[in-house]
């Protein structure tokens, strides 16, 4: 069922010549999500709607951002990645504050695909500074900052300093710290 739902969503996105059929399949996916019976079913249907990437799906996906199951919230972040929309961006900026590291990581990864304005970057920087993000998601945050040079230097520096301050210099964290230090150095001295 999981694969079938995901495939149906992908089909909806590619049915450009059969608009009525695509709309009907998409509507049925949203209806099934409204009547889901398990977290696994919710995840499968959220994946399908993310794959379908229809404007009407955004609200249905976002409605699950506060679901009690972390796997469902994680899939919400993954599905919202497909929508470059202020509503999706705002929901993702809320999800970076989730107590589940998996949800936070998925949200940081999804933000790579979003159009973020200065206010969005400031919201993100404050969430990081206020310890509203989990330290176990900092690798995804550093990745976001590496891939998005549109974040202004001052905000990126603030977030990277938090990563360095809160990430212990042990084991697997050394790579995260090295990447954060390297990026911070590049931001402070942009000459090659």
C-alpha cells in the first residue's frame, strides 16, 4: 500500500494531459488521508501527496505538522519540501523546533528547496540560538548553510557559532564541527 500510494502521487504530478483524472486521483488521496487509520497509512498518503505536488495538497499535508507521531511529522517535512511556497516554508520553520531529531533534520533538508526571505532566515537563526532545535540535527543545519549562500553572513555566523558552542568535540561530532568551522572561516574571509 505504501509503494502504491507513493506511485499514485508521482503519477498525478505527471498526468499533464489528463487533468480531470489527475485531480480525481489527488482528491481521493486527500480523502484517504482524512480517513487514515494508522501512522503508517498517514506516512504513505503524505508521501503520495508530496509526490503529487498539487496546490490543493499543501493544506492537507500541513494539517499533520502537529501529529503526535514523529514519523508522521517527519514525512510532513519531507512532503513540504516539494512545495516552494510561503505556507510550506512557514510550516518547515516551525518544524525545525520539533523535539524529534528526525523531524528537525528533515525540516532543515526541506528548507534547502524553499525560497527564504530575510525574515525567514532570522526566524531560523533565532530558533537555533534559543536552543529550539536539536543538537542531533546540526549536521543538516550546516548542510543547509553550505548549500544556501543566500543566507546573509551575520545570520549564518550566528548559527554556526551556536553549532560550534553546543556540539561536543568527540567522535562523529568532529566532522560537523570541522564543516561548521570551515564554513565560518569562509564567511569571514570570502577570498579564495
